């Protein structure tokens, strides 16, 4: 998968190459093998193109078919094929002006241009005269509106002899092509002689050739874009990361990224003259710790400038989404280039959704999950910023969207494999330890305390989504148990615990092995403490010892003790009507929201956490900033309820301590900014390699937790009262993928 990846053959590009005349004999094609390929690859319905039966590829088929008809008509071959092609156009011509159909880039200019060329060649197109006049007029008007000459050059095949072909050639790249596009390069050779362009096309012959059905005939086709190595290999890296199997391909991924980084430093044209490739390279390189500056994306800062220059050549929703995702990787507090790109791309994609302009369902769902405000996302749409395990399942069951250029094309050689399905189902079974945890709940009598069973599943779903690899089984089960105990404790402090009970449970944890000297103030306290004591002493501590090589039981105890003391402080604020400072509230809230006890999993992941690491400023900052993601998110979603209950809440604190300068709406904006700033800091720390003592696995764990927080609080509190989560939990734990129902498909 990580080798050279080819695009499928492009009928459209092959047709334009087939029209190039031989230098010595203008009445003969320079690439006769391509003419033969066209004659051998017409679909039964008379069309050419990627997929004649796909309902959203009709314009692609129309464009490819007309180009192939021009080639056959020019060399006066394939009369029956021409007639079948004309019949296809006759049956589908009404799609030409259908705005609901996705268009290959430049279709509104190139297709009318090909119509004019067909008329010159005497090809009797079955198109209404009025339709032709409208197409030609609209195309002429659009060309006149271009302010950037490269936009015209990119669709140069639409123009004939009167066009300034010498000016077009000023856009020639070092490899001899125009925009790495055979369909743009070939027409220049119809009007000009250029050795570099010929050499570029000849270099593709050996890559896209195969034996024909007739003896002694070699068929040659061309892709829609070449070279494509960098972007295609980055796509493989991105795919295996989304599928959650990147841990199996560390060497291959590092090889791809190191080669890409060298190309980045050399300002390789393949990266910097392609928006999608440039944005993808920036995102993946930065996410893997390479130092890439945002200046490389400066050309894309201004929306109007973007669409008046490079935008016309490459733009579709997929490209803009890639730019948006690149702009998301902001690791410094001030990155104005990325901030501006983020603003306009998010607005653009929102408008595309609102205007129903994204026709590919899979792409539309991805944009929905990433761009729209979480409260606007319809139920059932996966939120791709959540834990990658659920996203993996969604990705496996999702067919690929085609790579878009002047015509649609699919990546070849990147196929799903039965391995992916088996791996998913294997992990799904491993994460399905719910029966074990359910048995533990009953054995410890926790079920007698009014436990909402969905909390048990939510706890396991949360940690399984972040740490889903088989080797993290101990961490998943351990966290699930601690989380259930913490939820019961939280209800005691937050809802119905007496003051005596609260002080008593803290005392029991403080004394720990000397707990017998403290009487239980209630049967509930006895159940809770006994469950916590047994879980840490007999389960977590021994497993952590095996991972860490030393006893860390005191750390596991202290994480729970700090949480309880912070919960008691919140009770005091609430009952005594006290207003803490913002920083004090957030630091305290980091523990009460559960971030502290989440750090339990770090002792079970594998990397050694020395005392120096645990006491370091870097480790403390991880705790600090994840709290500034999780607590504000929770408060934002629970503000209305907690205002009625007169509980301390970040939103109300900001308003009350502003001396009237902040409204509730202002406070919400400030909370969102705080979340974004903290999320960015967690990402920066995760990517930091120099002067970092915290193991990367631990930092990645915190980063993944910050992403999952977005999922938890997308519409409400998915941990306490799951809505979307109910269906997702069912899919993860109880619906293994049936390979027979989902055959291999290309990504």
C-alpha cells in the first residue's frame, strides 16, 4: 500500500492525448495506442468514463464521452462506436445544466469548448441549438471574468487556434507538463511543438499500458493527474491512521513522511502547486512532529484571492475540507495564517452544506461531522474528532469518494482487506469486556447503590474509543471500574450524600490500609470504599507494578483522594454561596470532572513514568490543560440546569465577576475560546519532542481524551445521558462487521 499508487485510467485524458498528431504526419496520431484504448473501452451504454451506472457521475461520463468522440472523429475511426456515443449523449444531455450533479473541475468551460470543436469536425451532436447557445454564452462570460491567467491555462483544451498557446506554456512545470495534467498538456502539442511535453506524455506510456484483446496491439491509457506519488502515499498514511491500524505501519509511515519532508524542504512542485497535497502534507507532517511553518499556506489566507487564482484550478469541497483540517493543526497561540484559513474554509463548507452543494454522501457526512456546530449534526452522523475506534468502523463501511480533477478517478492499489475486518472484530471482542465489568459491579454490590447501567457502558466505551488496541485491555477494564466508582462518589457529593458521609469517605481513603480505625458512616460508604480498595490493591496496583517496575499504589490512591477533596470544596462553594476565582475553579474542576482519575490509565499503558516525570511541570501542564478542555465543555452544556440549581458554573462565574461587562452570550464565547486555546496547547504538547520527558504514548492519550470530550459534549452530556452514544455503543460492542456483506472496495 505504501509503494507507488496509481490512479485508474482516465478516458477523458486519454482522449486528449489520442488527439495529438504525429509531427511527421499530421493526419496520423502521435499515440495510436491511445486511440486503440478508446476503441476497446467503451461501456455497453455507449459512454466512456469511470462508472457509467453511478448516478452522480453523469457529467463525468458526458465529458469523457464527448472527448472520446472527438478523438475518433478526428482520425475517422470507430463509426459504430461514435454512433453509440452520440446516442448516450442524446439520452443524457439534459444533465449538462443540472446543478444537482457534481461537475468535474472546469466542466462549464471545457464541455462547451468541446461542443464547438465537435461542430468544426462535423460531428452531429444531438444537442438542442438553444442549449448550445446558452452553454457557449455562459462559458464566454465566465472566461471573461477570470482575473488570473492560470485559470484559463488550466482549461486550455477548451480553446482552439485563436488561443495564446505560448502564454499557456509559461505555466509549464519542470517535468514538461501543464499542471501535471495530461488533458491540459496534450492540447498544447496540437498547436505547438514542445519536446518536454512530448517526453512527459511518453513517460506515462509504460505506467499505463497493457496488452490489447487483439494480437500485437498495445493499449495505452493516461491518468487524470501525474505525478501523484506524494499525495497518494499521504492518503495511505491518512487512511491507516483513520482506520486505527497505524501502529502496525510505523516504519512505512515514517518513511513516507521523511520523504515528504525532504520534498517539502525542496519546495517540490508536486506539493506546492497542488492545494490538496500541500494542505495534506502540512497537516500530517505537523501531526508527526516535523517542523513545518504555516507560511507555506499563506497563499490561501484570503478567500477572494484564493478563488480568483489557484481556486479555479483545483477547488472542490474535498479540497477546501483538506485546507480546513490543515488549519485545525494550530499549535501556537498566534498563528494568524491558519486562523484566517480556518475562518473562511469553515464558512465556505457550512454554506456548501446549507445549499446542498456537496453531492457525495460520504464527503457530506464527513463535512457534517467536522464543520457544523455539534448541536446541528443529525443523529447517526459520525463525529470524526471523536475516538478513532468508532471512526474506524465508519470508515470501513464507507466506500471511497473519487479523487476529483477534470474528471473523476479512483486510487488503485489501496484496497480494503479482510485483515481490516478481522482486526476490527478482534478488537471489538476484546473491548467487549462488559460482562466482566458487569460481574464486578454485582460482586462489589455497586448495583445496590442505584447505579445507572448506561454509565458502565459509557465508561468502557470512552476508554475503548481512546485505547482500543488489544494490548490495552488492562487499562480499559481498570479505567472502567474506577470510572464507575467515581460516578457513584460524584452522586454522593453532588446529590444526596450527607456531610458526615462525605467526610467519612475522604477519611477512609486517607487512612487506606488503616481504614478499620474509621467507622463506616453508612452502608453506601462501606460498599464504595471496599470496591475502591479492592480494585486498587488487588487489580490496578499489581498490573501497574508489572508495567512500571515499581509500586505506584500511592499515586493511584492519591488521584482518587484529590478528586474527593475537590468535590467537597465544590459542595462548600455551593452550600455557602461562595464564588471562587476562575483559575481556582478550573483547577478544582479538572479533578471533579474526572481528568485526574483518567490519568490512572497512564500507569497501565506501558511506558515508564518515573517520579521525576510525575513531578515535572510538563506532566502537570497536561493535567492543567486537559482540565481546561473538559470542565468548560461540561459547564457549557450544563449551564442552564446548574443555573436553576444555583450551582457554581464557569459561565455564571464569568458573568458575575465581570462587573456587568459580560453578558451570558459573551461568557459562552469566552468559554469556547478557552476550550480552543487549551485544545491547541494540548496538541502542541503532544507534538513536542525536544525537552520533553513525558512519554509520547501518555501525551497522545491526553490528546485523544481531549478529542473524545468533543464527542461527549457535542449535544449534551453523552456520558451521563447518552443519546447518540447508545447507538454507537451498540455498534462497537455488539455489531461485528460481516465481511460477506461488505466486499472489498477501493479507498
